[in-house]
C-alpha cells in the first residue's frame, strides 16, 4: 500500500474535495482505496454522509490508544467504514484534536499513524490522507506515514511565501523522519482563466514547474458546491464543467497508478 497525503497550510484550497474525488477516481480504476480523514474538523467524514457527532468511534480511538489513553477500539481496521462510493473511509471526530496535545510527550509521537496504517497495508493499494490545515502533530504524522505528498493550491491566492514555508516543513520531515517522502505534484484548483489573480498565479506556477511536477488545473465550477451538498463526487454531476473538472482528478489518479507500478 502506498500512502498519499493531501496537504496545504491554507484552508479553502480544495483539499478535502481533492481527497474525496481522487479516492473515487482511484476506486473506479479498480484500485483498492482507503480515504483517511485525519482532520478533527471531519469535513470528509461529513461529506460522505457520516455525522461525526453520532459516530461510535473514529480514527481518534486507535491513535489515542497508542498514546496510552484507554479506548474500546485500538485497531484501525475496527474503525474503518464502507462508503457508497467504492472506497472505504477511516472517519474522523473532533476527539482527534486531543492527539495534538496528548502525543506531544510520547516517544515516537510522529510515527503513530504510520504504525496504524501498517495494520491495513494488505487490505488496500492506496491510502489517501486528508490532513489538518495547520501544520500540527497530526499533519507531521501524516507526512511521516506517506510515500507521496499532493499539494492542492488555489490559483487565485497562490503565494510563493506560503508555498515555500510548506515546502520547508516537508523537507524537514524528509530529512529527519521520513527519507522516502516524495512530492507527487502540485494540483492547481479553482482555475478560471478570466481572473487577473489567476493569471498572476500561473506565472508563479511556471517558476514552480522548474522544480516540481504540476498537474493540469481543476477548473472552477459551481458544480462543486452541489457535489459537496449532495455528497457526490464531481464525476456524478451532470454538466460539461463538472466533467472537465473530473478529468483533472483522473489525471492525478493515473499518476498514482503509475508510481504504484514503479
């Protein structure tokens, strides 16, 4: 099983939407996919139709059990649920935020998620991790457990300064915790060629292409709002704009399948 974390320090860039649609795209290509909601806000869990407040358990349980806090469920396999989208979900609840506090004093605190994912490594081909927006201990855990990082960036607000900070953090994890960590690529989101801000951001992307792989952009469309509202991937929205947006996620899925074969 390879692990791909979807990371950005800024909210609203389409991080959770990317995990949702990428997981669907992979599953439709017969890739056994586990979506991991590793964000205490539990947006991915909610989109997929699970109420975080009503869940009996979530990924917080096995994580906190590793920190020495007694839990009913201590195996990741025990908390995974089936979805109607062809992939499985490790759901989140707000209790996961406790891990940022409790794990701080634990030896090996950065490697807890990696240990848990190993429990199900034979069950899936790919795990796609939705990370917390802030660079927290949870995010460091995700990076430490990952083979690849996918970075969605909203073109209207792309900043080299913010991007460089994120890349420095990823580099720190690579140098000190996970030497096998690689950048899968940058995924531009909310692309609208008519906007001046987008045109400026594309100039920044041209510079980034010298060092990183940049995927074709995800086009901006109101279909995304309906997609989230109905809990359906963009692929199931009936419009040309939705179909065009879906092609970008298929491209990323194909790239992941490519690296799986390496």
